[in-house]
């Protein structure tokens, strides 16, 4: 009966096909090959730094130091889509711990970094964090992505263990409770930074938005950019939407071209932004392109080709920045990893900073247990991190951080301008 | 009732010609992939869900071929030729054909005597296997893409439909020198002050930058006004190549199916599988032939998409185009070859028109709306037969 066919079977098959395709779409898009937000990010461009509203207090017992080395946990994406960021984060964290132990540790005791792999997956990140907590770590560090951190952070909150996220920028992440911290800026800060840069430094007046409607990260970033850019006096001439995985942007660009923008803010991730830049040039649009830290990958130079050269985006840290802290960090990195002489992504520096914040708090901690350590982390005031000063005191887990605007050149990212948290009109 | 004038006001008819061309060019790729779905369905009554994954593998083959031709991730090669593109096209088509045959031989043929739903689930299984299994072997983090340098035909050309008033061109010419002088003044200042950069100027130099930007903006605005005042169509060279290659491949396919012995046998198998076998047609070899043709077309589509549009390649590369091409095949009438081409072109147009109307947020949903409408109103598709097939 192979050739037999009737309509109802076919309809069933077609329905199954669509259903399957939709399910497929979801799993297919989920791979968060991006460092920041993988699952819902905040869409509200509220300032995070100003709020000192008290967060939920954890009622968990936490862990206590007993004997031997002091255990600190790290959850890193050693495998999966986030591997390039996970590897750098782990290397940065190891560097900080080695340095700390070399300097004598705390009270003559050394710190041991226990590392578990999240395989770039939220569920696995959660079980990795739970395993570390079971092992008796006083604090957990990680992750580079918001989706994974949200899961880990929940477990840590329940058990009363402080968690310091590395590169998770989702604005509402720290609402989990008083055990959740981070060392990076939030999405509500990047948008205003790029709006200031576009309006004041590049002199752009009419900007169009290209938003990835499937990524809450992108929609939130577009919104915060738009709010600030209009406040500064600029005009958003149009907003066009595309979706993750889209390959052809010609129809959207034809619409944009008729609105004569002088800049395009592309708030999505690099796999789409690269080809988009090529197509912007081919569509005959002479515009500046700008974006958020979703552009941060060396692959964007290949996918964007010549069209991406000379465009700007917001980042956490840059190897070429002319600051003593960056130079010292790069020297240490080179000495520790001669085969990999510079961190390939910003997560090297942020992993180092997150770990350093925990270790610094350990020195100030009143006793060697999770509760006292959490209080000490919360008290972090103007800590000199590689990626800028970190102040967690009174900031509800979200440190007001400096952001860096970088320019893409053939040789990679070049530092253009740094913005301190108080320099940005929001 | 005020909705209608609002809708009309948002429409910009000067971009409509370009959008229609965009739609046709976009549809050509859908048509190419849809042919693979429709041919396999025509012969086996099987919806080959793994077709999108064959397409994905075709993109990887093109990627590796480009590496082999010297356009690897760290290469500095900048000049390429038509020969390189043809090598990549041939590699993708032939290896995809081989993969299609392997899938048919080892996944579908053992299931041929079983119920239809078993074959369908096998197809879904193969699709998932290639998506997730492929991720273990194929580079996908960060997702690679084919270097733009392999394509010697970059850029685009403009077809003017109406010419802009000459005064605008004169304005652009007049504004040019001023912008140049102001920019040069800024560059000279920067060259003589090594401690300052474009984004960290001393307050004294700020006016210099403002003047340069103002002059440049006036020039750019005039240029944009010039570009937008007439009705014209900007077409990318890559899209033209994709369109014509697709058309040539479809003509070759039509020739093979209509005028060769194998093609006639294929049509016979499609018409009545058992009777064709009784008439002495080697059904297995015809099915293999069908998979060769369909997969080779998918390979060609993938190579062109990945090369000319710069798309990043992951193992999910075939998912979205696969779904859209499937809808295109159903729209045209699955099992019907001209129907797949028509369906593909209509899908491309429908998506582009949605964007043109200002609904880019819903452009991808149109595929599913069309699918539902087709299944409700004309289950056989536009060109398909509507009669109930015998069971």
C-alpha cells in the first residue's frame, strides 16, 4: 500500500510537518552561541544601578569551611555552543585563583577552584551548580550567559550560596534574590551608551533599527537605544524586524533605504548581523552600523566581510585599551598561557574579575562560610577589576560598570571610547 | 473604518517594483528546494523531512570546498574566479546527491513495505540525527561562513525606472568639495595631535569635528535624496546569479523528466508504483535517480545561498528554508514539478510583500498562514489534482 494515498493522511502528515517544524525551530534557535542572553532578557529599559531596593533574602543554610583547602565553584561552558567564551572564562578564573594562592591565600589557607561543565545548557548548568554546592563550595562563579545563570542562580539562592555571574547581562537577572551578583553591565546600559555614541560622537541624526524579533535581548536593546536616542534629540526613522536564522534582508533594507537613515542600529547577534552588513552595502545604503555586545565574536569579521569594517559596537573590555590594569592583566595571561597569549573573547577578563571579586571578599569575610562571604561580596566597594571598577555595595547585585565602544578593523576590535556609568545620558 | 486609509498611507509605492523583484529572487531558492520535496513525494508519497538537512550539508560541503580552494578562515587570498564558484557548486551538488542516495538506501528503503506513518517518522528521525549528530563533527561554534572573497561578483547594479531631477545631482556635486575640505581639516588636526583621537578631542577641536560632520551630513543627505527621488531597482549581482542558475537547473530538470527514458519511467512510477514495476521498470533505480536529482538541486541552492548571502552555517541551516520550501511545495501542489516552482516564487513574493506593507514582524508567519489556507481551500495545491486518490 505504498502508493496509496488519501487526503486525510496527507493532511495529518502536513500538520505533523508544521508542528515538527515549529518544535524544530524552537530547539534550533535555542543554541545560545552567544555570550549574553539566551533566554528572555528584560525588555524594560529601566536603570539598574539606581535601585537599592532590598532583594529577597535567602533562607538557605549555606556551606561552612571545615578543613583543608577553601572550595570555590566555577560553572563554565566547556562544551557546546558557548565553548569559545567558556574556555576563556575558565582560563581567567584559574589565573585569578593561582595568583591568590601564590600571594598566600587567606589566613594561610589556599583556595581550590572546583570546575563543572554546563555544556552551554541551562539544565546542565543547574545540576553542575548543585553538584558544586554538594561538594561544599562557599561560593559559585558563572555563567557567561543569562539563561544558564538564571537556573544556577535559583539553586544557589535556595541553598544560600552566593553566585557571581560573569557575562550575564539580562537586566532582571539579579531579581532572583540577595545571593545573585554579576560583574558585567546590564542590557539597560548598553543601549543608552550606543545612543550617546551615535548622537554625540558620530553625529548621526536619523537612525533606523534592525531588530531580531525572536531574541528578547535584541528587542530590549532596540527599545533602550530608541528611548535614549530620541531623548537626545535624534530621530528613529524606521524599525524593521527579522528573525534568528534569516538569511536575506533585502526586503527590509529596501524599506529602510526609502527612509534615508544615516545609521542602522542592529541589536541582534553576530550570525545575522554579519550577512546583514554585507547586504546593507550591496543594497546601496551608505550608513554607519552600530550594535551591542551580541556582535562580540571574531567570526563577525568573516561573515561581515569588508562591509563590517569601520562599524562600532558596545563591549565590556578590550585588549587594546590603553590602561595599566589591562596591560598587567595581559602580561599575566601571557605568562600563564603561552599557547594562547591573549584572551580571544571578553570573557577572559570578566571570568578573572568575577573570581577576583569572590577572592577579595574572602579576605574581608568575617568567617569562612557562605553567609559571611555573601555579606562580604555585597560590601565590595570600588574593586579595581580589569574591566573597570566594580561596586556591588548598595547596587542590588548590578555594579554600575564602564562600557567600551569598539571599532571593527581588519585586525580585530579597536578601542574607540570608554563610557563611565555616570557619563551616559539615559 | 479609519484603518484602511492608515494602511494605505504606510505603503510606499516607489519601492514596490524593487520589492517585487526582491520577492522573485528570494523565491527562486525556495523553488529549488521545493523541487526536492515534490519529486520524492511524487514518486514515494513520502515527505522527506531530511531534505532540509541535505541542504544544510550542501552548505558545509561548499564551506569546506572554499577552504580547500584557499579561502580558509585565516587566508588572505582576495582574488577569485568563476572556476572556483563552479568547483564549489559541483562539489555541493555531487556530494548532496550521494548523501540523498545513502539516506534513501539505508533509512527509507527498509521502511518501504511498512505503513506510511512509519516512513514519515523515519524521515523525522533522519532529520534530527543529522541536525544534532552533525553538531558533533561539523564546526558550528562560532558558526563559520564562507569568505566573501571567494565570490568575484560582489556588489549590485541599479536599474533606473524614472530619472531624478537634474538639480539634485548638481547639489551633490556642489556639496562635495566642502565636505572634503572640512574632513581634511579634521584629519590634519588629528595627525598633528597624536594624543587626541576622533573620539577624545580637546574642547578646542570639537568645532572642527562638528563642522566636518555637518558638511558630510549635508552631502550624504543630498546623495540619499538623489537616490530616492527617482523610482529605481537595486539588484544584487549575487541574486541574479542565483536566479539564473536556478532557472537553468529547473530547465535541465524539466528536460530530464519530460524527454528522457528515465524521466518517463519516473513519471510512470509516480503515476502507479506497482504497475510500473510490472511493466519492467526498475523501481529502485528510478527512486535512486529521484533522490539524486532532488538532493543535487538542494546542494546547488545551499551553495549559492551560503556563498552569495554570507549566511553563517550551523547544523540548523536547513531548518527554516526547509520548512518554507515544504510549504511552497504544498502550495503549488505537492508531487507537481511546475507547481513547486510556482509555489516557491509565490512564497518569496508573499514574504516580501508582507515586509513592504510594514509587517516585517510577521513576514515569516505568512508561510504558515498560506499553508493553512491551502489545506482548507484547495488541499491538492494550486496546480495539483484535487481528485480523491484511490486507496
